[in-house]
C-alpha cells in the first residue's frame, strides 16, 4: 500500500531539513520517511524560499516555476511506496 503525505507534512519536513539542525538521515528516521524523500522536499523548500525572497533570476534557477514534464515527474516521486517486509 502506498503512503501519501499532505502538503503540510512535506513542507514541515522540508523546512526542518533546510534549517540544518539535523541530518537528512535523522529527519527521515524521526518522521519514518526515506531520506531521499526528505532531500526532495528540502530541495523544493529551498526553491520556494528563493522565489519568495525575490532572488535574482529565481525563475531560471527554479525548475518548478513553469509546469513541465520534469516538474510532474518530481511531484510524482513525493510519494513513498510501502513494501511488505
């Protein structure tokens, strides 16, 4: 069965990763999420913060500024598949 996460949960975990107080591995263990997902959410949060702060040429640096196939692929990967143990 696939686990799905709310946008709020992804934002909270991503923000915690951006803060850098804990490693991605520690955050993943804490929230029972694979570290790769934490890294994805961290990258997304960094891009959001850059866009909101009005950084120079943030649209060119932000691959999520325009809906594209690569963005859809990225968001589709934000779900974890629970494999039977």
